[in-house]
C-alpha cells in the first residue's frame, strides 16, 4: 500500500498563504486520483480539492479562486497552494490517493489561520 507523507502545515495570519505537499511512495503515482480533504474540530471531513490522472481539477465552493491543487508525477508529489486564507480554513488537512477503489490517507498536518 502506498505511503503518503505530508508537509507544509502551520500557523498563518488571515490573508496569508501556505503550500501543502504530499509525497506518495508508489511507482504508479501517475495512476492515482489525488485529493485534499480537511477536518475542522467537531466537523466532518470534507473534500477540498481533487485532481485526476489527466490533471483535471475540482474544488469545493468555499475554496474556489483561493486554493490551487496540482501534481508533479515525476516527483510523485501532490500540492495544495492556499492563498487568502481565513480563519474558517483552520483544520487538519489530509491528502488521499485512490486507485481502483483502494485508497490511502496522509497523516494530516494542522493548518491554523489566526491573528
């Protein structure tokens, strides 16, 4: 099973930016549909952004125009560029790799947006 290692979380002020990375230990990374989810305290985990094997992207309405998902198949890495962050973006962010109904999760770094 693929291992997913995330990095890039932390504390940022409102209006600031962060970039999350998710490295996938699989030689078939290019075959995975990749996604970012987040879970705020007391809330259900929600889909933030998704990118297909053909690099087609989709976003939750709450992050459209502010977040950008991308992937580098040569580096086996998924990215989430988060701009104009607001306190409502505070959550644990998880990357997910899906292939033919099987999936794996990253460990989930904390992102905190606060002044």
